[in-house]
């Protein structure tokens, strides 16, 4: 994806659909619309998946907690949401096998009643999945549970129930959606901030004024239909198009921390079935680390939700409760916080009880199409319903949605053992070959080929991790990475794994980006200073006593 050419097209062409928001939903809408033959422009204020869509628990699931709520309240909406998620889970796994995988999850039981309760509940989970089920749930003895997760606390353990859901690399999955849409003709543009709409005499939206945040220049985008897919920020766009509309969104905050692999010492995830405040929590293997999350608290809308020390302490407390680990804040290697978009309900309702379903709204005055609510697993359904609404808004005949079977970038011809060819052809170490294959799919060949162009690009970006220098080059040349955060946080995902390793990788990343993007010395210095300050700020807010490696 060549950003300057996409920017030129955005300013000179007329589009059927302009989508605002480059997270999972917006990217899904862009792909769906492009596959239906529509002329599409996608714009994102920051970077693709910079906000909510890269801050998830990395699960593809129907939602065990939603199922429990549905059962207790006989809530048909919750049952429907679980069923949708379980069916969609299969499509995410099949359309991007390099970025997803089935994953076993274990729910510990401490009484016969719990074994019966969770066992029956997860059999219902299997039943709702129907022919889309991955592997049937089953009950484990205490000994089997301890073999599955050796660090599980044995005291009072009375066996467990094991079931399967999916795991995804959320930031790269969203990027794959964007890039696949671009391959099918969509114009895509990150770091482009909405400034204003221009409307016709009858109030219908005609053009969108955006500001390129990289050079400060303004651009005008013309389209027949505008889609608001900005997640937690949807009300801002809705009220920009029509100041008279009431607010519809509430947001909740979820935080995650990253711990060493030894805390879990397993490829099976742990589901904590009940926290003191009524949530479920996960302890999940993630890229040779352990991811723990999430919280669910009412939040104010903001661009960069902070990871707070009290939230970290809350998560670590449950790790210590369920696992043989004396883990403390000193063991936290990284962490992140994100905002969930929730449709407005009774203000007295606790956010953790709200249904995570979605709604498509068409504003009668402006014609703005807004997709609100939802969750990662159902992004494809959200996109389908949104583009169906766009076609109705355009008075166009229906066109079938084909995203159910659309392979994403990197998936065409992918096989699970393809990484072996990278070792044979490029002499890469096994861990590097596996890493590239699971991150880029068949495009790993292109990344590996860069190491032959410049021998220095075959070097590790940072010690103790499989990231190559070549990946920074690939991110800039082919994945529209424009800032340090684009590269280290979302294209590589290093920031969300290890803050100290990210700091160590920063100088090399800056030098490579400066070379590829033709930055001046002062621009490179400013980019490094800004990023370092941001990284320190995250750690300071969470009160982690980590020493600088600079």
C-alpha cells in the first residue's frame, strides 16, 4: 500500500462509500463493500486498529459469560449473540489461518456442583455452535487438569472442564482486512482526521473534509454514502453530521497485562469463571508470554486510556489466587488498556451486563450510516449489515456478501508447516521462520527476501525475540506504517509484549524508518523523543519500577 497514491485517489475520485474508522468494523466494511464492486474509501484518524481493535483479549469466541447471563435471565438476545459469535468464529479461523488458531481453555472446578454447572453450560456452548463447533468440551480429572496447566493450584481442586475457542492476532488481522480491501480496489488512508462534513441544501452529506496528520494538509473526499465505524467515538461523528441526534454510546474500559511464559507454563488457557465483581477473566498463552485480562469498568471517552496500578493489582491478584505464582508488578513486561463501544442503555445499568450486539443506524436528516456496538468476533456480520444498509441508502439493487469465504492477505496457499521452506531457502533460524510464517503467512517469503537484498536486514531487531530488522522495512514499504507506534505497536506488536525490549529496539527502528521515509535528522530525533516519552508515560502511570535501557 503506497500512501501517497491512496491520498491522491482519495482527493480526486468520487466514491460510492466513504468509511470513517479503520478498526475491525471499518476495515471489514471496506472489504465487504469492495468485494461487492463498490468504490470505497476508508479513512482512519490514527493508524489501522490503533484503538479498541488492537486492545482485545485476542479471543475469537461466542462468550461464555454472555451464555451464563442468557441462561440466568432467559435472555434471548444474549443467546442469539452467543450463537452468532460461535458461528463467526469458524470463518475467522478459516479465512486467516496464519493469524488465528483454535485454543483450549480450562475452567477449574472446586466442587461437584461446579463440575456439573460448568460442564452442562459448556455443552450448551457446543450445542449453540452446532456444525461450526471446534472440539467438544469435556470434563477433566484433577490429575488431567494439572497436566494441562502445571502451575494450577491443586488445593481444593476438584477437576476442570475444558472447551475450545479461537485466538487471533487482532492488530494484524485488522491490517489484513485493510490490505485485502486495498487489493480489491479500496482506497485506504491512515493518519487522516475528520474535520467537517459538507451537505447539500436538504442536509444530505456530500463531502468530507479531512486533515492529513502527517503534513497538516487538508483534503476533500466525495462520496454517495458515508459510514461511521468509529466504535467508542461514534457519537462524535454522528453529532458532527447532525448536531440534533442524541448520544447513543457508553464506553467501558478493559485492561490487560503481559507476564512471563512460566506463569502459566502451558499452551492451554485458564478461564477464571467468576471474579468478585461478577466478571470472568482469562490467563492466556500469547506469543511466548502470558496475557491476563480483562477488567470492565465504566470509563470516560479518551484517545489513550491509561493502564492504572490498581487495575494491574486487580489482575495479578487473580493470577496468584488460581496459579502457583508469587507474581508482582515487577514481573509485568507490558500492558495495555482499551475502550469497548456499548450501545446506550439505562444509565444505572452496569457496563459488564450490557449485550455486546450491534445496530446499524441511518440518520434521516444527514443520511449518515452508523454501525455501533458489537465485538471483534462478529465484525463480519456488522460489516455485512452495514453495507446492506448502504446499498438501500443508495437505492441500489442487493449485491451478495461474499466475505464468508474470502481469504485474507497471506492466507492464499498457506499451510501450517510452510515455515520449513523459509529455513531451506533463506537459512533462517527455526524460531524466526515460525514467527514470520505465523505473522505474514505466505508473505513471509517477501520479508525473508529482503534479507538477501541487505545482509544487515537479516539481523535481529532486538535480543531474545525473533523480530528481524527486515520487518521494519516491510512495514514501511508494504503495510503503510508511518510512525514509530505503527511499527513497534501494531505491525510488530513488540510494544504490547515487552516495554523494555521495545525501548531497546527503538534506535534501530528509528534509523530504518528515517532511511525508508526520508526523514531529516531533526524529524528522526523528534520521532524518537515523542515515542520514548509516550512509552515512559505508560509505565509511569502504572507505577512499574522499570529501568531505562537507553
